[in-house]
């Protein structure tokens, strides 16, 4: 087994742990571990730019966001825990799926890889990002603006008149 | 067996784990964690296809876009969680029914 396959296996095991963990905080930390393994896989694929983004944004920023969310709802989640049986059935369900998929998925993708169209050699991440995928950058800006708009509309600023009315009632 | 097909086998397993987590849980946080696992699998699928066709630069550019979208989705989802928690005191998705017509 190569280190590449080992990293994929560790990513799957961390994902299983993230789903099965009883505590939400453990789930969030295991998700960060999935991101770390995904980032190592990206490094192994010789894709350092994507790996650095993945490590800093997904394993860093998103984990912080999740931990902030977990700290808000942890008390309520511990008061009303979910049934554990469906979570504990995950290894069994995954094992059945993995055995069934072993007979179909690799053979299917071996067939798919025969249709590959090789790209022209050369190019840099700069030319790919700024020249070839320029519309993506516009899409990213629109997405960020949409995210800001969503958060602003979910937490509207209270109007002074409405706030006053509420205090007089 | 080629490395590409083995990679995609593990990617399929990751997608299964993420979807299972989303299906069985009622907590908004666990739903988002399942979604994140599926999006990690999609990211690995993009880079694996890029490596197969010697197109790693384009695959990396797409992954950077995916990461930005992922952050916005998680931020919006957690904002929804905070609002739902303030209104109903719970992070249960079945209590997000105030938009029901």
C-alpha cells in the first residue's frame, strides 16, 4: 500500500469518526482532521496551492466557525441527545457499501479513465486562475457578496422605532 | 488496478459517509459536517481528475473557487443556526419549519 492510499484511508476513517462522535466538539475537530488529510493528499498530488488554501481555510477558518457554533448549542445538544443507534450502525453500513462498491466502482472508473483527454503541457496557477478561469473570480466575488447579504438579512439591525415600540409594550 | 480508480473508490466511500451523516442526524451542525465531508470528497475528485489528465493547474484553480464557496455556505449555515437557536432554543432541523406555507 502506498502512502497515497494510506492518506485516503485515514481521511475516510476521520470522516467516520466525525459522523459517529457523541460530542459535537469532537465532530468538529475530526472534520478538521479530514481537511488536514485532504490537504496532505493535495500535496501528494503535487498541488501545493490548493493544499495551502485547504489547510488554512478549511482546517483553520471553518473549524473556528464550527467550534463557535458548537459552543452555542452544546448545552442544548447535551440535554436532548440524539439516538445513538443509527450513528453506531455507520461502520456496518460503510463495510457493506465498501464491499459492494469494490466490485463495481474501480472497474467503472478504470473504464472512465480510458476516455481521458490529455491537457496541453505547461501553464502556471497564475495563468489558470487569472486568464483561463477569470469568470470564476467574478463568481467568487458574487458568492462572497451573497454570503454577506445572507448574514445581514438573517441578523437585521433593529430599527429604533420598532425597538422603542417593543419596550413600551 | 490503477491509482485513479482506487482514488475514486475512496472518494465514493467519503461521499457515502457524508451523505449518511446528513441523512441520520437532526442537528444543523452535524448536517453541515456531513456537507463538508461530501464537499471534501468532491474536491479530491477534481484534483484526481486533474492529475489524470495532467491538468493540475486548472484543477487547483477550481478547488480554490470551491473552497471560497464552501466557506460562504458554512458561514450562512451557521448564521441560520444562530438565528434558529435564538428563536426556538434548539438546533434541530425539524424546528426550522416557520417558513412552511
